[in-house]
C-alpha cells in the first residue's frame, strides 16, 4: 500500500509537504498530505484496501485525489 500511495501522489504531483486546511467547529486545522498518508498507513489492512479501492475509482474517473484525502483528514479532527 505504501508504494501505491507514494506512486499515486507522485503521478498526481501532490507533494507530501503540501498543506490544506479544514475549519471545523470554528477551529482551523492545517494538515500536510504526508500526515494523511501516514494516517492511512496506520489503519488496518481492511481499511487500507477500502481506501485503495476508492482511490482507484476516483483516479479512473479523473476525480480529485486531493479532495478525497481532505475528506479522510476530517476523521483526524
């Protein structure tokens, strides 16, 4: 999974240290994409496979990988 994620980010030109922010309950949270990848890698094998399946579907449909990673980051708030 690790190799897949890093290859995907490289192909999509998403840098690990690129940041994005999410405002939740009036608080600003700033994340690096690399932190989201590490969080994904710390999940169970089953969860990783579900995330990979979704990433493949998004990529196939030319959707936004960044938006999906931002969506996953909400679970870290």
